[in-house]
């Protein structure tokens, strides 16, 4: 196993900035605002030939707010599971009472601790570290995460104290599943229910999740990666800069996923924002499974109304399987993975060219292409141009003028024939050029007269 290193400290000392610098990513949200990070964020770092796992945690605080208590629990769990801890403090602000309390809490764990003084650019290390000797951690490291000063030396020292064991290959992430939806529909609750423990913070308040959290796990011998995302509200209601970045991260998570589970609230029904988010998923070409949450406790009449409204509003994505679940109680949650695997396999299905052309001609025979300007559209041949989502390239004459209704007919025919349940299908049409277009008339005057006489004879 790779060594695991947790970054802890009070809010706004630069933990997420250090995380991004070490992983060479922008996975963690960074802003000049305390308490931005809430859930544990995992990433992979490398120094020379040494690889390691890094865990970003939320800021530890003395105040007893309900969400802060959950953030503290997540941080303490990260400390227990780690091989060592980077205790980050603010060199410019100096030693605070909160730092002393955190140091006291860290001593309760049997985990090696490295005291790291951040934001020391422009200062002498000896002067900055004077106050922090009171914490009694021995060797101290002075760095600047934002300027990437002292980071390499810090990690070389830390890794020299850890095991040299290395895996042969990078761990397989498997099928990446993004869980998306509006705020407070139960995305984090569903993630915790699937994993079987409280991996991400849940709270009865919209906007609890701010970042996109990637969580690898195994189920029945299969590798998966769950992606918990922030709730996406209507653009007119998004005013805070932090929320804007959270929405951007959620939309990027959709593009990074193989399959998207769209979570709807049964009690609120299908909203315009749900439709907009579904449209984005379709534009991204992701395989899709729809889950209607909070299904428990509804009256039979109410359930029938919800089914009817969903069938009416979701007619444009009839390829997606709909599950009615309760993330809180676990009802029907296990059924989601059957649909996820079917959608993933369909999105990556390879179709033999000969088989595809046979099906194309069969579809054209059953429903003849329409006339365009008095001429019949001809579908000559087809081949598969890509997968995830499946892309079929169709060549022919006048195919650019093919009506949308006939395109939908072809998509439905391909879906039924090739069992492409759960994934959108894209068609691309390539129109053959007229071989005589632009060619000059090379007939001699005698040939033209002979041709005219022939045409008069044919008319008679």
C-alpha cells in the first residue's frame, strides 16, 4: 500500500492550497474564506520516485456548531487511517489558542505528527518558528504553499520516515459514477448508504457539500468510483462565488464520469432545474440512470401522480431506467448498480460494421426514407465512429436533409436491435458529393446535336 498523509489544522491556514500543490491539481476548492473544505478529499502525490496518498481535511475549530462537529469527526477519522499527519499552522498569524487545542487533540492519536508552518514567504524561518516551540513537536518545517517554497524538502523528510513499499500499478478506478441533482435531494445520503458508513457529511441544509469528492470502492468484485457533487441551483439564485465554483466542479464531474445517477426529489417532482441539468448530462453524452429519492412514506395516490408526471416530462430520455428509492432507509438502492452496469456496457458496446449495415438496410426497408425535393434519400452504408456514447456515422445521398423524426426512428431502431439501454446515441451523417458537380461540358457540337435528337425521340 502507498503511505497515506493527512493534512490537518484550523480553518484558513492553507491546507487545500498545500493539497493542490502536492497533488499538482486543482481538485480542492481554494478561497480566502474559513471553513470552505468540509469533506475529506483524497489525492495522489509524488516526490522523485516516491508516491503517496494525501488527504485534505476540513478546518478544526473550537466552536460547537453541528456541521463543525461533523467536519471534526471526518478529520479525526482521516488521522486514524493515515500513516502520518501534517499539522499546518499560520506563520503570519502566529500561535493561537485553537492551534494549542488541536495539538492537544492530536497527541491522543498514535500517529506521527509533523508541524508545518505555512505562509512564511519573506520571513526568516527562525523568527517565524519561535512561538511554535511551545507546542513541543520538535522539528518544524517552514513552507509557503501558495509560492511552493520548501514543499519538496518537507515531503522528502516526511517520506524518509515512512515505509518504502510501493504497488506495481496504479489502483483501478473502475466505473466512475457521478451522483448529481439539486441541493438537498439526498446525494450525500445516497453515497453514505452505498458505502455503508458516513464517508461524506450529511446535514439538513442545502449546500452542505461544496466540492466534488471522488471515492473508490469495491462491490461484488467490481471496482467503482463514486463522485459526490455539490447541488446545482438555477443560475439566477447562485450569488456566492464559492457556490459558483462548486457548480463548475459538479459539471466537470459529470464530464469525468462514465455513468451519471440523476437524483430527483419525489416530494417536489420534476422541476425546470432538473430538466436543465438532465440536458447538460445528455449534451455531455454520459450514460444515465434516474433515481427518485424520498419515496418512502408517500401515499399510493401521490406515487401514481409522480409516476405519471415523470413519464410525461421525461419522454425525451426514455432510454434511462428510473428507480424509486429511499437513500435514508436503503430501499431499492442496491438495484441502482444493475442499471449502472447495463448503461456502462451499452455505452461502450462495439458493433460490427457488417452487422450495422445489415441493420441499417433493414431499418430503411421497414420504414423508407422520405422524399426531399422529389428525390428519395438514400442510406448507403454506416460504421461506428466512437463509443461512450455510441456514435454511428451514416453515409448516403441527401442525408443532411433527413428530417429529425426519421433520425429518431433510426436511433430507436439501433437502440432496440443492439440493446443500448441507458446511454444516448449519436448519429453523424456524411453526404456524398455529386461526381458531375463542377465538371465542364466537354461534348463536341456534333455530340450535343445527337444528344438533343435522342431526347426529342424519347419524349415522343
